[in-house]
């Protein structure tokens, strides 16, 4: 089973801004899932499989 990280954690590991990571998720360049926020009014939380960090870094090295 895969573990998931938040947009903030992904940004910290890759050195990109959270805003950039969210944009790449919207474009489908980073695979992710979503779940409702645990607190009312918090909206939807984006969760990214931990394995995406490695895939993303390899993809960036090729580009």
C-alpha cells in the first residue's frame, strides 16, 4: 500500500513552491488523490503518493 504526502511535503522535498505543485497537479503532471478536509470548511485536501516524488524528480532530470 502506498503512503501519501501533502502538497507542502512534496514542495519541501522537491524545492518547488506549493503553488507550482498545485498547478502541476491540476495539469495532471503529478498524480494525486483528494479527500475531504477533516474540519468543516477546510475543503478538499490533495494527497500525493510518496512514489510520485521520485518519478517527478526523474522526469525533471530528463527535461
